[in-house]
C-alpha cells in the first residue's frame, strides 16, 4: 500500500516539507513498490501520465518504458547508479531522474528516489508570484507570461492586436522593475525561482494562455 505521509515527528515534518516543493517526488523500495509520494506526484500521476501505479507498484503505460524504468530502478538499488529517463510519447513525454539513496535507507534496505521533471520552463504560479512581487501591471504580466512561454514580442503584439512599439515599451518597463538586462535574463530569473506549490491545496488556478512556441529574441 502506498504511504502518503511518513509517520513520526521528524518523518512527518519532512513529508510536509516535501509536499511544499513543486516537483513530483516518489520513494521506491528495492522491489519497485511506491512507499511514499509527495502532493505534486499525487496530482501529476493521472490516467494520462506515462508513469502508472498499480497495486502500489510503479510501472509505465508503454511496454518499452516499463522495461527501461524497471532496469533503471534495479540498477539504482543494486549498483547505486543514477539515470535520467524520458518516457511517454508526444505531448505526454516526461523526463525523470532515478536517484539511489543509501543502501540501508529504508528499514535497512536500499531505496530509490524518483524526481519528476518540469512540464514547462516557467511554472504559472511562479510567473504570477514574480509579477506580483515586482508590481507588474496586468498588461505587463500578460507580456511576461508570453515571454516565459517562448513567444516572440512581434508574435505577441500580433496576437493582442497592438503595435510592437507598445509591447517593447511594456518589456522595457518590466526590465526596469525587475532589473533584468535582457529578455533572456528576465526569463532566466523566473525559471530559477523556488518551485513552490499553491498555499491553498485543491484550488484550481485559471491556466495561463497556451501560446504556440516561438523563439524569443533579446531585442526589446
């Protein structure tokens, strides 16, 4: 049976801390049984996710992925090797890290941590929090969202039906408020923010508009 929260004072505290991290984390025993997962992993592992949990055992949707995952977990437990895997197909592709812990980490037996990769460079909540912290206007926040999604300023201007000069003025204002020297450094600032989850569990935030990926430039 999958454990959701470790028991005991320090163990429970550690579990609560890991629930505040916006990366999916899973703890596996030597047999590939999921012994614990944080809130983010709980939310991510839906029916469409390349990883699946059945009767407490971690597997994969695709047979070839299941074989690679099992081999990586076995190597981590038996040989202490780390591996990066990309599983799934199309828009459901995910990258994860398989990381061995101490040989006696779990009741005297090996344990393995799985760290799920991010689905996008800048998380929606991070972008919005960054915008609030730097007192960006709603219009500037929309520009920031687009830039973080990889949309070029010209493409954003066309989509919004405004002049490129207007967008450039907004980008200049964003850079002045944030201290960013370029669009690239601005996006990097957001991408490097701590991966925090929403304060209110179960609250569904309206997703940011999904933009067709366009390469941005540093021209503002």
